[in-house]
């Protein structure tokens, strides 16, 4: 018995630990350490002492993803791997929670949570992926920082639009497809229609990308504006909001450039060969995928992104197929933007989208189909280290033989055919009737006469 499992429940500033053997029996009772240098040193001493007593043992340690409180302990355990036989993993809290419920445990404490982590590793080893030093961890933090700044910029743009609607609504006609930089610069100097109407066209034309003709048009339109707000408070709010937007945009550009320089890997360049994937999207996808070797098939990576089809069927109920949307939202958000761009610019994806809509699929569902197809193509590109080639996909589809409709008995009913005397519901009765009619139509279509076929062959 050379395998031991260290469960860790991370909290803000401290963590609870417990070590179990393969039979889920405690070999080290619960203990608690602070998230400080001394606490990490105590943990190393304790694990080192345990290793001396069990030199042939392997320690499997895991922490739940709890919003960042676990990262310090996780990185410390990764460093311990250089001198101690430790394997470290990040666990999905959802799996640990359901395993806890399956054990019918009623109480929840930090000690019990640490034990739940260890028991999950023992009960579901196939679900646990043990990691080494993650070189992309800091870049993912930077990606999250840029995403946060982008959200803040969007909120400020919405606030700006609300203010400008009352102060100079005519200027919004230039903001239908986003707010141009020259509009932001214009608002910092002339935040209201009243201010703009008193300006000279020559002064307005000094703003970059504002021609003399446009400047004259802006001033003339401002004189006829229906604006209802021209007070100093509104002016100050518009100027302050626009300056915040400009500062955020500059910060986002700088951080994006740093991220692009740090993430200049061959996989990013390979993904950019796909028409519809930009520099930023390629970096985001690689930060989520990390290594294509993590996924054994395209189905696995589709499940990781949460775009695999899911359905629920029980009794007489009817549920349609839908996108599962399991896991984090960020990977799907990136893939959605890639698919939308590919539908416009990539002939292969655009044809798939148009065919799906022509068959009667709703547009949003067709976009989901394109997301799934795009991810499968990305998986093939990374796995075989080949640039995007639409001919490869077309050849792969031609290789698949056309599936001929075959009449066969339902596998679930191979031991008994549907019994008309069964006390079934009315809905189930209609289903069985429709199924029988459908089979009769297929038999006639394919020249099958049930009267001339032995019953044993029909059953098989």
C-alpha cells in the first residue's frame, strides 16, 4: 500500500489538510496551516518526515479550484515535487461536491471538505489529472486582467452613450458600429451640443481623422440639436467618462502587446492560419487548451469547452438536444467570437452555417454547430501540426460512406417486443404506434416483406 492521498481545503489565509490511505483511512489526522512562509515550511517538513517513514510511498495531493485562494498551496506543492514524490492536481469542485452527496454526508466543515477532496481522488482516479509546473498560469492571469478591463470599458461606453444621448444625440449616428477614437477626442473638447455649436470648424478639424467637411457638418448639426442637457455637471461627467475610456483603451493595448510577446509560441501562429482566428483569439484559445495532448479525442476537447450536445430522456418526457454549456464561460466566449468571424470570412464555415439554416435550423443553433466544427478543425490542426486547409475537411467528409437506412429492432427491446397489454400511458401508446407505422413504411420502401422473413431473423 504505497499510495497516499493528501486532501486540502483552501480558505482565505489558511488551509485544512488530511492524508488518507487507499482504503480511505486517515494516516495523518486533520491539521491546519496558515498561508504564510512558515505555514508552507511546516507543510514541507511534515511531508518530508512522512516520506522518511514511507520511502517507497507516492503522495497524491489535490486542491479544489476556489477562486484563487488555493494557488499559493498548489504552486508550493509543485515546487515540492523536486525533492518529494508528490503528484499535484486541481479538482473541479462540482465533482467533489457530488461525490460528497453520494456518500450521504450531512455536515460540511473545513475538515470534512479536506477529507472529501482526498476521498474523491481515491474514488475517481480516472477523473484526476496530475500536473507539473504550469508555464502559462501567469499569462492566464494577465488574460483575465485584460478581460476585466474590457468589461469596465464596455460599462463606461454604455454610460457615455446615456449621457451623450441627452447632451448631443446627433453625434451617436457615428457610433453605430462602435465608438471611433475621433468621437471620444471630440467629446473631451466639446462634450455638449451647445459647446460644439459655438466652436469654429477650423478648431474641430484639428482633431485627428476629422476633415473640414465633417467639422462643418458637426458644427451645423449641433446648432440644430434637440439636446436637453447642457449644464456644467453633464459636461464634467462626459469628459471624465471619456477620459476613463481612453485610459482603459491605452492600458488594454499595452497589456495585450505584453501578452502577445510573452505568448509567442508556434501553436499560436498555427491557429492564426485558420481564417477567422485573430492574434488575440489564438492566444486565448491556447491559454485554455494549454497542450493538445491533454485531450485524447475531439470529443474530449468539445466537452472541455462545454459545446458537446446533451439531452435528457426519461419516461414519457421529451427533451431536445442542446449545447451542454458545462464548465467555464470564457472558452466558449472566445470560440463564439471565432465562429462568428469565421461565418463572415471563412468560406468553409460559412457554407456549413448556410446549409444548416437552409435545413431549418435556428440561427443560434447553427452558430453552435459552427463552434463545434471550428473546434474540431482546431483540434486536428494542433494534433497533426498542420496549417488550416479546407480541402482536408472536404476529403475527410468524402471518405465517410453514406449511411444507408437499415431496418432493425430496437436493441433495448431485444428480449421482448412491445406488449399491447402493458399498462402504459397514452403518450407512450402513441409513440409505439408511430414507431410501428414508421417501420412498416421502411419495410415497404426497402422491399422487405415481414410475412416472408422468419421471425428469428427479424429478432436478430
